[in-house]
C-alpha cells in the first residue's frame, strides 16, 4: 500500500524536469536578447545603426600608372619598301629577322624570297637566299647558321644619347614655358632656348638615322652621313636645308634587318619613345607628368615607306618603370618612408595577383606626390599602352572593421556606442588605421554587434559599462 502511494510522487518529480529545462532555456534566451538585441523602442531608437565585421582592411589609392619602357624605334634610312617578317607582338631572340627592306624599290614578294639579300648590320657579309619567313608563335626566325647577321646596337650611340638628352630638356623647357604663361611671366627666354634645342636636334637627325638605327655592310655599304653645319642663331628653323638622303644601297636589293637583343616587336609608335625613357624621367617631378601629352598611336607603314619613317619598334619586356601621381594628403610622410624602405604593392585593373614594385624615388610638388617605381611587366597590355589603372596598397589592418563615423570619444577614451535592448553601451576601442570611410579597431565586440554611426543624444538611455 505504501509503495503505491509513493509511485505518483516519483512520477510527479519526473514530470517537473521538462518544465525546469524549458524555464532555464527561456531565462537564457531572455538574457541573451537583453544583451545583444538593439533598442527598438524608447528614446533614441531612430538613431542610425551599422553592423561590424571581422577581417582585414586594405588602404589603397587608385592612380593611372604611366609606363616607362626601354624601346627602340628603327627607321628607314631612305625611301623604299618594307615587308614584315616578325609577327606583331611576337618576341624575337638574338639574331631574329624582323623586317625586309628594299631601298628605293618595291618590297620583295614571297615568290622572290630566294633572291640574294644582305643582312643589315655592322661587319656582316652578303647572305644569299635567306628566304626569311614570317615569324610563327612567339619567336621570330633567327638568321641562318654560320652567318654573322647584322643587328641593332645594344649600346646607344653618342648621337642617340645626345638626342634623348635634348628631348628631355625640350620637354622640361616646354613645361617651364607653360608655367610662365600661366603666371603671366615673360617667356622669350624659354622660347629662344626651345629654338636652340630644336636646331640641335635637327642637326643630329642624319647621324641618328644612320648610326643608331642602321649600320653599313660589306655587301651594301651605307655611306656616313655628311656633316650638317649648325644653323646660325639668327636663321629661322624653316630656313634649314633638309638632310641629305643617303644612296648607299642599290635599288631593289633586299636587306634583312635582324637584332642582337631580345624583345617584343611592335609596329606602332606614339612619339614618346625618346621622351619616356628611364634616363629622361629620372629627374621628373609631378608637374612634368601632369603636362605630359599623349599623342595618337601611329601604325608603321607596310609597303612603301619614306625616309625616316618607322619600320618597327623593339620593346624590352623584362623590366619596366612606372610613374604614379598620388594626392599629397593621401600619402603622409610615414607612408612614404615605408614605401621607400619596403617597396610597393600594386594591383593592376583586371588582374587578380598583386604586383611587387621597387620604389626608386618620391618627389613632392604642390598638391601631388610622384612615385617612380621599377617593376616586372604587369601585363601584356603594358607593351602597347602608356597608361594602366592600378591600386597602390598603402597598408593593411586586421581587426573589427566598422564605419569611421562610429568612432567617438567619451570621458577621454576612444570607443564606439553599441546598441542594446534597453539603451546604448560605450565600448572602448583602439583605432589601428583605415580609410576615409572605414577603420579597423581592437575592441571587445561580438561579430553580430551593431554600433551607432553618430553619438547618442542626451535623451537616449546610456548603459553602464
């Protein structure tokens, strides 16, 4: 009988356990909601809120990178005809044939490739039946074994170096003239200097075309350029006699042009090949880059060409330099020192992988800072274009990322206001760094926290920490 009376009590105790578990779960849920749920009612509930995230914040500056390449334009020493042997954009090795040139005549047709031809270069002999074919793949056809094909000079001649120096000085003088015009200053001195530099360049053209772009051969020697007398300071540039056209090659004899340096062959020029050289831009500041013109790209003729017309351009595809203009306010002294010491990371538009560059120098002038960088080839487009869009990485910060407007100062401490169910609590935070819109902070914040993007008004409920 007694055991029958005790049985209901045990059953009643067992039935209480589910109720106790449900009550505990309800209390826990309520506490969690009170701790994490933003205020939805009451004073200040209409204040703007923003979520946070845990991760890495990259600080970048977008800029147009101006490409500075080592490139050589080969020009026709006299009127004639040209036929391309290397493919556009193809890479030529040492001794690779690039074009076939016929002085004063028509370009050789494929049927006439078995005729006698001479390789153009220094100290070469006539090569019979070269039969050069258009280059296939990424490499052009090298010269036949056993020959010593002529080539483009690997070291610029004295005429070429002087021409590039004059080009850089002309550009710098033109920039100074424009600045003088903008400030209403006299410009006669700059104009006179420009005329002198232009006459000096014109005097170098005959030697430049013969010495830097072409050299004589034993089979078809090119005569030396006749000395061109310097014009008198009083004679205008239009009064100068045109350079004498050399006549060293027999009409109709094909000349195969090869190279002793590797590179990529292009048949477009833009007139900046002598201006944007590593040596010429070594002393540039922001003003020089701001005033740089960007001429239209000109296609090299395929067929009949005039004297001095470009035949092709050979571009070094192993290393390039870049010039970047960055607002001075976006690049503080500490960031500049870090770039000079550790180099720069660039992300080229359209590419996923970052590009590591060496910072050669930094020049500041006015509101801009010029970064002079050296880097590997960023993309194949960099061989053809002068500018590419890049993002310069200045810093990276790991932490809790939130809007910059959420950072506030309360009682002499920096922190953020976190929304709670019945009000707002101030959480101290240490700002690591960031952009104009976001910052990365070290703070005791949950990943689902919501912060105020403006300080709470006095009427809002402020909770104790």
